[in-house]
C-alpha cells in the first residue's frame, strides 16, 4: 500500500497523516453496540495501513475509548500521535460552567487522561467545550503549564464558534482547532478557515461523513439502534425534515461515485481544503476503516468535481451537523 501523505499540524510542528482515526464510537455508549476486541484490532489495523493520528476524549464511553487506545499503545507508544480532549466531565449544566475552575483541577484532570491512556505525555490536548464559559482562561493557562512540563506537546480547542476560537487563541499559542466540516457543513469556510491559515492552526476535521449521512447508507426509513444518539433525527420532526433534505443532497452526489464510494468522496472533499491538516472519520469495523483509508490514496478531486459539489452545497453554506 502506498504511503499516506503527511502534513504538519500547525505551529506544533507535529507531523501527521492526512487521515486519522476518530475513536468516539469505540467508547460504546452513543454509537450503538461495539466490541472491544474488534476496536483493538481496528486500531492495530490502522497502524498497519499507515495511519499515525488517533483522536479520543475523556467522555467517550466515560473514558473507555482512552483506555482502549492505551491498551493498543502498550509497547509501541512511539508509533502513535495522540490527541485527546477534556472539559465535559462533571460539567455544571445549570450554572453553565466546567468543573475545572482552577488550574490545579485542570492539570489533575489531564493527569487522569494520561493515566487512562497509559502514557506520560499526550501529543495534543484540546478543550472539548465548544463555547466560551467562565473557565476558558483556566484551560489555556493549564494547557500552557502542562506544555512547559512536557506532559503535552501542543494544545488546542474543539469548536465551531469563531469568536470563542479567537478568544481561546488570543496570545496565538494554540496549535490546533478541531471542527465539524463536510460537504453538508461548509460553514467553517467563511471565517474560520481563513483565520486558522493566518494563525498557523492545524485543523482536525471531525464529522467528514456528517455522522454517517454521507456514507449513503441511510434512507428515510432508517431506524437507529438502541443507545445511538442519531435516533433523535427520526423522532424529532424538525430534525427529521433536515435529515430528509440531507438525503436529497446525498442522492445528487451519487453521480460522482465512479471509481470511488460516497464515503471516499466525502473524505476526499474535506482533505482538499488547504486549511485542513487531517480528517478523522470514525469507524467501528476494519472494513469501514479500509474504505476510509483508501480515500487518502485516491487522486485529488478535480476543479470540475469541486464545482459540482459547490452546486449542491455552496462554499461557506450548509448547516452544522449536531453536535457540531
């Protein structure tokens, strides 16, 4: 298999493959049933295919995703570039404030991430909170202290809120932004991507498959399994109408699938934007992973193909896919 192209993750200087693996689903609590053995095999398979970048978080399966990644890394930590997140554990919804109201608490929280991952450092630590709330400065100061201690190599934030991103990076010391971006959600192109390029922020794209919509496997009759948060798309009338509109767009994209799948087209599109460093589609099975990785080995989309996509969702247009 040819080598996957590598790119530099913003001002961190960290080199990553342009496709990584998102590990939300293997937490096992919000994407339906998943087997730990299969998850561990999939992580090993990703390494064998050339992927170096893995993204997880403390809340994925209440830490289970991090623990599985930690198991997979035993004896070969040097082969992994690891990004994780912190912020939602213990979040006070009534007061709308994180549990990390002091730098000491934040640092202790990241130490818990490291313990679950079975490592003494993480390559990228990210604030998982996607809007500005009273503890933002605690996260920034805590991350910078951890960076000085060598426990994190670089830090960033996961958000689609432009004002919050600018505030979080006020001193221009953040290295990364994680954001929802896809053929169905091109909203970051308007303001956020020009900002990340100007400030040398590496962009990690979550949701390149729009929570599975862009795989082409869903229909208006689709029912999601027990424990799958996407069931709300069917049960909530407003979300169901949005879902149907998305399915119409997917049908228009099918004309572009000669020589590739819809999934691969969706991933190719994301990787084509000059602001994007790495796409991190999730997977629950090795077969899904294989399909995703092949997208990184296909020829780039042509200007003509990108123009067709522009007609389906105009540049800067579309809508944020929950929970963007």
